[in-house]
C-alpha cells in the first residue's frame, strides 16, 4: 500500500463538544447548524489540501448536554 493511499484513508475526526439534544438529533438527520459546521470544516480542510476531495471516512464526535443543571434538586413534598 502506498503512502498516498494510506493518507486518503485516514479518518477525519471533528469534535464539536457538548451540544443541545435537539441539535444532535438534527445532525443525525443531516440537518441544522451542526451539519453546516461539519460541512464548513470539511470544505476548509479540502481547500487547504489537508484531505483529498474524495476522502470518505469522517467521524463526528458530539456529546449531548445534560438537561439538569449540576446540583439541582427537586423539592416535591408529595413524593415520599
């Protein structure tokens, strides 16, 4: 296997950090602002020559934000 071939098969990893659940769902459907962000990053890497225009393996890492704030407590006297 040549070096050119192995370079084009290296995965591109894009870490978007913590995002809202709704945004993550839209990304999974290929929609929304996060998808636009991923496309912008890929186009930038292709324009700079870091990845080939026909590169396939792309890994996007995104974590859903917790709905509850840390340390938040629910006070419900009717629940035992």
